[in-house]
C-alpha cells in the first residue's frame, strides 16, 4: 500500500499533466527551484506540510482533496465530484466500491471494445464522493482507462494514452451510437445532454482538452460516474461544468515570482510595527531600520528551508580574507569603478558643449544577490583553470586593457602585477575575453568551494517582490525597510560585529564585486548601442551622451534605470 507522500507525488504528477504545467512552472509558483521540485517528485527529498498548503492553494483545492489521491483531485479540479471540505469521509471510502462491485472490475478486461462499459450499479446507489473507481479517467491523460496501477485507473503505456487522446478528438456521432445500443433504458437520460453539449464541445476542445478535463469522446462513457449526485436535475450542472472552465478560470495561473510566505512575513512585520507605533511613520521607519539585520537573517534561514545545499555559516577564514587592522582592508580587490572618459573631458576643456545624462541603477546590491557563492569552506586549488561550478577568490595576473572609450573591468586599479579578485570579477574578465575585448587572465592560485547561484535567490525574490509592490502602492516605509535589509545584509556578513549569525567575508566581497560588474555591463551595453560613456562611479552611477531611453527602460524596477540629472560637461552640474 502506498504511503501518503507517495500518493501526493502521484497526485502532483496527475495535476501537472492535466493542467499542462512543467516542473519549472510549479517551482516558480511555490517559490522554489526546479531542482527542488524534481528531487521531491523523485522521492530524493520530502514534501513538507508547508509545501502541501502551497500546492493546495496553487491548484485551488482543499488539502484533503489533494491527499485523497490523483483521481479524486483531478475530478474535484474539474467539478466532477464534490470537495471533501464539507466533511465527507476521506480514506475509508476508496476501497469500498471495489469490494461491493467485484464483477464490474473484471468486466472491461474480457471485452475487446475499447470504450469502458457503463457501471451496472444504479446511479442512485453510487456514493457521490468516491475518489477511486476501477473503470474511470486515467490519472495521466484523463481518458477512460481499463487497467489499474497501485489502485488508480491508468493506461499501461504512453502509446495507450496517446491513442485514447486521439480517440477523444473523433466526432461525437460514432460514440453516441454504441452507448444507446448497449443500454437502451437510460438512453432518455443520456441523450438530452448531447444536443446541449454539442455546441460547446468545439470551443472547449479547440482551446485545450487537457485543461478542460472533459474531452468530447469521453463525455458519454463517463456519464455514469458524473451522474451520482442525487440532485433531481443532474444534467444542467454537468453541462455547465463542461462549458465553464475554458472561459471562466484558467486552471494554471501565472507562475508566482517569489515565495508568498516570505513576502507576507515582510508585509506583516511592517503592519505590526506601524500598529505598535500608532501609525507614526517616522517612528516605524526608525524601528524597522533598527531591526533590519535580525529580520533579514530570519528571512534567509526560512528561504533555505528545503534547499538543496546546506551552506557553512562560520567557516575558517583564510588569511587573504582577514583585515589587517580594525579599520584596514584585506587583500581582495573588488573592482570598484571610478573612471572618466579622458577624450570627452579634453574636448569639453576646448570649449565643446557636451550634454550628459547621469543615470542611476536601482537597488544595485539587491540585484547583486544573484551571484555565484561558495557553499562551504574555501580550499586551495592550484590547477590554474577556472571551474564554473566552484566559486571563491583567485590570485590572477590580468591582461592589458586597450579600450580608452570603455572603463576597465578591474576598476581604477593602476598597479600592474598579481592581485586577488573575487569570483564575480574573474567571471567578468573571462566574459570580456570571450567577446574579444581582452586576453584571458592568468590564474595562479584559487581558494574555492562548490558553488551555487541560487543560495540567496529565494531571499532576493522576496525582497524584490516586496519592493516592487511597495513602489506601486507608494509605501515608502516598506521601501526603506527592504533597502535596509539587503544593504545591511551585504555590509555585515563579513567581519562586522553587528551580525553574529553569519560570517562570510568571501560572500560580502563577491556580492559587492557583482554590483560593480553589473554596472560595467550596463556601460558596455550603452557603448555597443552607440552611446558615449562619460563616467561610471560607485555602484550605481552611469553617465552617458546620447538618447539612452531606447537602450535602457526607465523606471524604478530592478531591470530599469532612472535619470538622476542632466548637465553640460565642463559646466556646473
């Protein structure tokens, strides 16, 4: 007998098949990665109770319907049987119909006719909440099946599923005749729905038979399972159930961008603090900024629940990453840009008037959370070859940069020779080499660990979604709260005493270097589009000459930029 989690996996597979979803779509709706969903469906990790709630909300089912098996869940999804939410018994009922009607269980196997025989049990005696029947819709394709696997109706091969789906697309007339010949008595009950259903079958089938769940050819063979409700007029609800799903509600909503749980926690925190401060915005702002560090660390831990990797929080720190003094720095170069186009400044000194627009990048450190970060302790690697599946810091000798109209990816470092750079800077240099801008750097030594680009992705998405919603609503308190969380997270995960829950100076350097690399890539994009790059500085300033709006979308979202100011080069800003 299958366990509850095995039944849940089969149910999820059936629902994904019937709604046309893929694992990536489901993962996005749950706020997880596709790899996490794949491992849970492959029984390599477990579906949690929180996952069950998210699955039920995603498919708009009650939790009991989701756990009652694939056939029941699919039937409730399409309105063929009522939900168990009203208090109908759940697990004792599935085996009942197989014990009470053993002859009908073997009847389909002795008949060559591919259409399933109509159950001989009078419709009034069949329970309306039976989730599993011997002859019913296949949990994979939804067409009538004559076999059972693990107690559920299912075709034995993919070819049988394809043949059943193809048969469902044939005209209604041939299917109606055998049904009338086999059972003359109930013909008066079966015949009326057909003229009503005929006009509506064409648009439903044309839209997507897998979404509607009631193909044309399967309407009559499945008439008896759909008839059990004891309503005095069962035909109109059945026909409306066939007609409504296509135009009314889509069975597969748009994939969610972030974890609903994390986003709701951010919103609830803001509301709680505002209530505690009696609506005083300034007091609430100060309180939220004060608690930003513990709050973002709490969100990080929740975002890693069910994650594929368990990262180290306090790994031994190599000497390269240790500060030389309290206010000093370590040996890692982040590539912070501070560059000006000498040719344009020289032209301005000669009297040429050049109109410059200063652009501001939005939430640079928030975007930079999507970085390749090492998972465990950094270990020595002297192979001299970059492994894209690892991350850390690298001792390199960079190649010469021969583009006076473009900033150097290494920032304003002028000293030649070897230097320690982060994973973000090295990947940027290698990308410049692939584009033919410079030679590849020579890698002498590396301190690396197995890496992932998704360690902070769930946290980043929750912060980004909360920020986007707050911008749309004009909620400046939430905007400031989110900004405090991601900025203080980056600045305190190194050697700061303000954060005692995580010490990863390698993460801090990699994220900061990623923000600088993102700014350089914006400058390169502007240059390729024909704009003149005048200056880049800090983490978010890009000054250009020319019409920048066709190149960069304007706004305050993460993939947009906003105009900071316009000035004449050489004049007052």
